[in-house]
């Protein structure tokens, strides 16, 4: 997993699985976003909504981890051991 790969995964899941607005996601992931005034990287927008989005993201990841522990997900170990 690369940083850009993580960003891509998070962007996709936050939009398609968790249903968050694309502008919230893009602001949170610090990608260039132009508003009506043409400003970019304005990270102060939608702070309350983005905080809720990040909590839901954390809960989603926790649920994936719990599913794996319950045997509902096949885990793989890709280490070179």
C-alpha cells in the first residue's frame, strides 16, 4: 500500500460505501479543491461534518477488523517470512 493508494481507497470507500459528500472528502484528503472564489486547500471548511466523517471512517475500519477477528474475512500475511 502506498500513500496514494491509501488515498484512493479512502476516497472511494468514503464516497461509495459510507456515502459522504465528495467536497467533504476532498477537503479532508487535502486535494486541490476550487470553491466559487477559486481558492484551494481551504482546510477550514466543513470541520464539523468532516470530524463526523472521520469518526464514521474509524468506526468502519473497526468493523472490518472485528469482522476479520470473527472469521468473516480472510486475512492474508504478505510478509517475506
